[in-house]
C-alpha cells in the first residue's frame, strides 16, 4: 500500500485523523516524575490488583515500576542468584537516586494462610523448590528486611512500605503489611 492509499482512522475524540497502524493516547506526557517506586513481581495476574491496591488503599495513581520475577526477592542474593540480584539492586538504586524517589513500596506475593489454590511465586519456587508456603512467606519477609537494611543510606530519607499480596481461597487478593520494624 502506498502512502496515498494509507487507510485513515479517527482518534476517539474525533478531532484528528491518523494512519490505521498508529494510536494516539489521550493521556499526556508529564514532565513531573512520580516520587513513588514500586518493586513487585512481574506476574501479570497481579498487575490490575496492584494498581487498584495502590490507588484505592494508598492513594497512589502514578508511580515508577521495577517489576521482575520475584519482585523484591529478585534483589535478595544467595547461591546461584547472586549476579541477578546484584543487577536488580543496581537498577533499584539507580531509579531511587535518578528519579528522586520519596517513597518505595515492596510487594511480594503468594498464597494466603487459608489458601490451597494459589500458586507460589515462581521465583521462590525456583530457589526453594521443596519449601512450604509458610517457609516461603517467612523468606519473603526476611528478604525485604535484608534489602532495606542493605540499602542503608540510600533509603535514609525515603518512606519505605512493604506488603505481601496474598491470594485467598476464593481467589481474591489481600494485601498484608510486612514492613519490618526499623527500630
């Protein structure tokens, strides 16, 4: 198809014509960076729930995202995961400083205590294949505490929150505060 034969479609608001293979979003670019950084698992089954939790419970609409398998656990080094964890920690510290982050929210995920249906986070299943759900939950809490401790001065003036998205027996997702005591 030549440029003169290009099919034209209207944008939703009906004001502009654009080629069929192009989409113009109504949302505008903002020069203002978000000052919240969320570190969570890249599991797509959680994303809508995370957005709703952040918006409806914490009042956060815009935020930077650092998503990878295991979420915060991707920064916890150990065994064969050391190099991956180191790279993820470097990305975390880069975003924290470059984007002048004021708040960090760590979100791990797994089964709620009453759930037999929910799968384990694939990252933790890989590094702890024989662990029980309770052992993985404890390891996630320990990992978050270690990550916060290891970040040290980088988090000195940053509000830190940590949650665990827990899939309940009826498949709803509850968010439980797992922030370690920083006393």
